[in-house]
């Protein structure tokens, strides 16, 4: 759907994107996460041609984004909807006018516009706000208007740049649910940029982690969390965990399945080792649940326990003290 190959972009001396390659499949929600200033917004702006790239190729649905005429650029952009953190609404215009604006630019008839606006407000759940001005809306409602506007040209792709960053956790969840609905019901591919792991966890199929203008790791979200690459740890920040200083702490990460549910007693039975469970928590990733468990074992029992974990293919590592 979107194919980015060897994308390069500098602002003067600042090399922002270095040889970035990514492929977003049709129908997926793809997350791009990274610390502030890593070039995420720049990448989105390169995709919709608001920013000129220095090198590399961008292909949308098999069509290379190399255009000579502004008319071609406009046609290309028509296929891409975009939403932002600060909504970018026309403050003096009401909701209806805001949603209608792109269609008016493209010369749609009054009737076409009216039908589309009414259909869109239903999809995003703000039918009762049609004639309100943006200032009378909550942040979540404003983002719904922006989403409706982004969908007005029937795009194949929706680019979202920190669309939930200005919203409280509950509103964030409702907007994420809306994006998921749009993806599933309308089949729109979504590429979203965020610095919030929660966004990635709750709706993305796949994720790319950006570091220093490069894609450090990319893959299915639950797999990335199972594998815990260095880029993910650096992003999450090694929060100082309170761990026992005696013995060895083992962090295990595994999919929560029927057979893994009895893992702790299974370890005890198989190894006859006494150990303590420091914590165990479940996290949801779209439709999968991943369990992280921290054990504390005696130094002399470490090999026995980890050998058993290896036979079960459970990923583990020794957690170090701060
Ligand atoms: N038009 C510009 N001119 C010069 N430098 C720019 C321009 N746009 C972005 N930059 C620089 O490029 C780098 C990447 O910026 P970008 O906005 O893409 O980061 P980001 O990953 O989206 O960060 P954030 O998470 O804070 O939104 C930053 O150092 C920024 O200062
Ligand atoms: Mg940004």
C-alpha cells in the first residue's frame, strides 16, 4: 500500500531521516513510534509531499510519488487523509463547513456535499454538533470533526500525527476505537505516529520504532513486545524497578495461553526449585494478551530454572539492579 524505500531527508546540516524503508500493508494500522525529534512528523510530511525528500522513493498503491505537475500532487494528496494533534479546524466555521471544506475546494455539488457531511458525522458520532463552532466542542469532539474532514475525499490512507496526544486517557481510548472502526468498516489503511506506547498497544497491527532518524526495529506489535529489542527498552525507559537484592531476578515474557496459565506451578513441579514471584502482569495488545512475570531464584538454581524455561520456549532474561 505505502512503500517507502531508502528515504533521506536533511534540514541543512541536520540529517533527520536516514535511509528509512517501510512498508505499510493495505488494511492495516501501522504505528510509528519514537522519541521527540526523531523525524516522525517529517516522515509523514514526506509521504503526503508537504516536505521534499532528498532521496529515496515513496509508492502509494503501486504509483510512485514523483510528480511534475501540481495537479498530480493534488490528486495524489486526495487519496491521503491527515489528522493532527491540534486538530487544525477553521475556528470561524461550524462543524458542517469544516467537514465540507475539502469537497468545496474540489468543486463537489451542494447535494453531494450535504449527503457526505451527514454520512460522515454519523460515522464519527457528532450528528448533534453539525452547526456548532469548534470552540464549543471538547477536544475529543474536535478530533472527530477533523477525522470526518480527513475522510471527506474517501482516502485510501489516513495519516495521523499524534492525534490523541492532546486528549485525556478516556477520550484517547474513544478516538482510538473510532480509528479502529474506520479501519475495519471502511477498509482505510492507517499510518499513525505517536510517542505513546498505549496507542501502539491498543490498535496497531505492526509498529516501527524510530531511533536517530532510522527504523531501529519493525514488526508485529506483540512480537516486538515479546522480543524486547533494545530500541523498545530505550523508548520505554529502564524504569528503576524495585527488585530483591538477594538471589537472581528473572524476567519472563510470554503469550498468555491456556497452557502458560499454570507456568508457575509447572516450574516448581519440573525443577523442585523454591523461588518467589516478585510480580506478574498482563498487558493487552489489540487481540492478544502478553504476560510479564518476575521471579527471584537462588543463584545456584538459576541454570535449572532457565533450562526448563528454554524447553518451553519461554523468553527470559536476568533483570539487573539499577
Ligand atoms: N522545517 C524544518 N526546518 C528545520 N528543521 C526542521 C524542520 N522540521 C523539522 N525539523 C527538525 O527535524 C527534526 C525532526 O523533527 P520532527 O518534527 O519530524 O520530529 P518528531 O519525531 O515528529 O518529534 P515530536 O515527537 O516532538 O513531534 C527535529 O530536530 C526538528 O527540529
Ligand atoms: Mg512530530
